[in-house]
């Protein structure tokens, strides 16, 4: 399967296509876009690639990623790190919905 270099790691051709379709919707004015892909097709890699693009384009941007299980939080953190995105600088936060609901007062003034 053809792979395309995204800067830090490689996306498969169908992920690259999905990424372009996502950007077309955003650039076309859509504020909310949902991406649906089957299990094992690299949704997390696609997400990390999009976030990486955003971080490179705007050094003041911040992103929250909210997952429903701790295992997913860890998986996402590992994947975004492969794209050169460090959680240590605080610009990208990966958290569980449970953590967010308990710590909302700590982060409610942030604007991701």
C-alpha cells in the first residue's frame, strides 16, 4: 500500500485522502467535521498528523483530545509523540472524560 510522508511519520494513501477531505471541509467553512474510519485503519495517526500540522502552522495553538478510556489516552499520547508533539509543553493535552469532569475548574479558562 502506498504511503505518503507527513513530516514525522507516514500516512497511508487512504489516510492522506481522508486528511485532505477533512481540510476541504474546514476550509469550506464547516466548523464541525466528523471522521469515521473502521477499527485498525489509523484514526489516531490521522489525528496526530492533523494536530502536527496545526502546531507547525501556529506556535500559539493548543489542542485538547478527550477520550473515554485511560487506555485510549495512553495510546493517543504515544502516537502523537511519534509525530514530534510533546505533551510536556502543555499545548496538546490528552485526557479522559472522567479526568476532565473532575478537574474542570483547573482548565475551564483555557481556550484549546
